[in-house]
C-alpha cells in the first residue's frame, strides 16, 4: 500500500487556509469535520497564546478507542506552556494499520493546510495501540520531528520499527503497573542501536494516559531536542529553571537512598545540559554512585525482576498460543487457575513493591491478550478461538462486570444479540451500576428496541 498523499500532506503544510478557523482559544472543541459532511472528525485545542498567521508546532494524537477528548485533555498543560496545537482523531482506533493510516492521511490532509503550522515541528502521540500508530507514522514519514509514545512501544510488525533512516526524537512514557512496562524498557535497546535520541519517563500507574505533569516533562525534553537541532531558542532563564528542577529531582533521589533512579536522573542531566556550567562534576558523581554496593544491588534486583517477568510472560504467551487454536478443556483451564493463583500469591501479594507491580502486570498481560484475541477472532469469524479466549477471560475474572461488558460489546459488534444480552445481564448481576452508559454504548445501538435488553435494564 502506498501513502503518497500522506507524504505530500506532511511536507506541504504551508498551503493557504482551506477551512474557517475556529476562533476560540484555550477551549477544547470536539467533532470538527475533516471535510464538509465527512463522517470523520477530530478534537482540537488551540492554546491561548496561538496567533493566526504565526507558525506553531502541532501534535497529532491517537487514542486507542478514538476518544478525541480523552486524547487531547492530558496534553493541554504542555500545549499552554509551549504553544502546541493539539489534534486528536475521533476515528483512528485499535485495529488494522491499513485503514488507520488512511484515516490519518485524510486527517493530515485536512488539518495541515487549515492552521499555520511549523513544518519542522510536527509531532505524533498516542496511547496503547494509538502509541504504536503514532510511531508507525513517524517511521513512514521523515517529516515527523518527535513521537510521544504512552503505554506501548512500536508496531507489532517489525517492518514498522524505526531504523537508521529515521531521525525523530522519541519519548516513551509508561506506568510502573502497566502491562507494557517491560516492553517500553526494551524499546531503549532498539533506539540505542540506531542512534535515535530518546527519553523514558515512568509514573505510578496502570495502563492509562499519563498525568499531565508527566507529559509536560516529555515536552520539556522535546523542547531541548528542538533547541539542539536549531529549531527553537530557549531563554537562559527558562533553561536554568529546567536544569535546576532536574538537579533537584536527582539530588532528592540520592538523599533518599534511591541510587538507581538517582543515577538515571543525573545521566539525564548530563545528556540534556552538556553545555551547562557545573555539569562536569556530575559525571564524577555518577561514577562514584555506580561503584557503591547499594547501587549495584538495586541494579541486580531490577534485572532479576525483569528476567522473571520475561520468563513468565513468555510461558503464558506460549501456553495461550498452543491452546487457542485447538480449543481449551477443563484441564487447560485448571492449569490457568493454578498458575494465575501462583502469580497472585507469590508476586501480586508480595511484600516487595517491585514484585507486586510485576505480578499485577502479568495478570493484566493475560487479560489484555484474552480480550484482544476474543475481539479479533470474533471479527474474523473464528468461533472456536473466540470461545476459548472468552472462557479464559471468565477464568481470570468470572465476576468482573467490565469483563462481561467487553464480551457483550464484542458480540453486539458482530450482531450476536442473544449472547450480547446474556453478558449485559451478567455485568449487571456482577455490580455494574451505570445503565445509561449501557444504553449509550455505540455497539448496543441495535439493542435499544430489543424487548429483552429493555427488560434487563428495567429489572436491575
């Protein structure tokens, strides 16, 4: 598949304005049609400092569920600080790359001629599957200056991995309980191999959009990268503030005895502020910290947990792949119950936080693998495989209302109304409270006139 229009749009973004420019600044605006009467739209945020006619950097954001507002909101603080235009598609979502790249193509074609864009500072960002799409777009086009990848790394297709042909900056952000935590760590190795500049930021959290303050740090770093490339200037006062904040963070880690994150923070300063006065002494400090026993012990413990997580993850993935195509039986699901209980007892409930987080991530990996496989197999008409994934989900969380809700969505999407209603009822029985949310779920639109669907909602 060729993306000639995609390339053209990214490289020719100084065309005359083709649509009426929304005038409201500092306000999130949803459902802006990419073209008149188009079924596709985007969410927009123009920072309060935006001035028509003056070039501004732009971030194209991709949410895994095509929720424009959810995608834009975490970036608003960074937008106000650095004058970024924010655009989030209401149509690109988790799924095959072909259709999503076409949606992105049309989005670029609409947006880039509409606003006054700094063609050298076009960024992509995303969360989960949206993160993979954002990185893929950057790989396919040399016009992307940077990627903000949240909760997932590259595409699962190695053809869309970055190589030496690419030159974009990459910020990876992930929660310490995110199922893709280990994957985001591994992206560093690939980026290092091909000499791409990168930054990795971690926060206490699960598989979710990062907090806005973490995204501000990401854009602080991207601003420094743009400065290094001669694309922007940073006032000395602002540069000193960024340096001081970074140094304060590193010093605090060291004083609290957290030597491994302290070393990471000091090395970040050395990389980002190499020409700043007083940086030379930090190099000596890093060497000294790395010689300390506590640092080496922390590093070894981190590697132990990473290796263990890798082993467990591979074990469960292999078991899933062996069983899913032949269908599961009672013995298979007994194995899953036993091993999941082992993970919970040995790791998820461990006194050490690092093992707790790892156990939580493993459980979420299995859950995500099952729900994504269920949805995919159902769409492909592979009933036996979809049933296996569904049964495994119910082994993992038999009384979780969210599981039943997701199963109901999958069945409704494929017009299997009776099964959808069955799991909607299970969701309500398991404690689901928000009936209006069920009524307004897009996939349940065809059920609104179904007597059984109406009865169930009334009964609960």
